C-alpha cells in the first residue's frame, strides 16, 4: 500500500539523555503538530535527525527501534555535520539570506561541502524506504538538495517540497555562490 514519507531536518520528537537514560519528548513545533496525524497513519513514515549526537553503538540501535514503533526513522549526524551543515550552512548562510539579513551570512566552502554531504546522507536513508506509489514530502531549507538527489534515483516518484521560511528575492538569492545548485536541487 502506498505511503507518505515525510522528511525534515528534525523529527517530531527530540531524543535527550538524562542520567544516562534516553528520553523521547514530543515536539510542540508547528510542523510536528500539523503533520502528526499524517505520519502516524498506516505505514507512513517520518525521517529526520533526532536532535542528539549519538556515537556508533547500542544507543543508535535502541533509538532506531523505539522510533520505528512510532513510524519514524532517524538520520544520525556527527559533531562535524551538526557544526557545518546545521549550525553552519543552514543557519549561518541560508537563514540570513532567506530573511534578508545578508550582512550576517557566512560563506564557507566547508559549510557547503557538509550541506551536500548531509543532504546525500538523508537521500541514502530515504531511498531505503521508497516503494512504487509512495509520495515523498520534503520540508525546509536544510534539505534543498534532497529533491533532486532522490529524483535522480526514482524518476517517477511523486515529490513535494515545502519551504517554511520566506524565499528571498533574486537580488538576495544571487549572493549565494551555490545558488544554481540549490535551485536545481529544489
């Protein structure tokens, strides 16, 4: 039976560690609240980062199993990816440009390289779950390259993309050295 696969930078739950124990707390954010009824239905799925740095090992297995029971699948990020992809390119490069604060935007090649790498990491996780007839719904500026990456592997797949922040005018967007790659990615 066809399913909807939601992909966002963060899952609708945040995994934390308290006194050495893993805790799973639901997000009160608008995306999680608005799409809660969709990913919980049938065999639908939500893929994203659980919000915690988890090294290889049993904790990753435990998190993956717990999230599977809730129709979610984690994409684990390492410290460098969190720093360069999330805090770096997503929040120091894209976010300021998209909100018309170009004077605060930081352009570092290492940020861009990490952004590409992490979008590819998300792609590799997503393609493990795609079946004929599925719909892929990708969310927000952290994953602007993901639609093209998945499309290159599944040309017939129905892919939706929703940007949750304003898209900048041409004069702002053209400041990004990687603007062509970002547009093609979307």
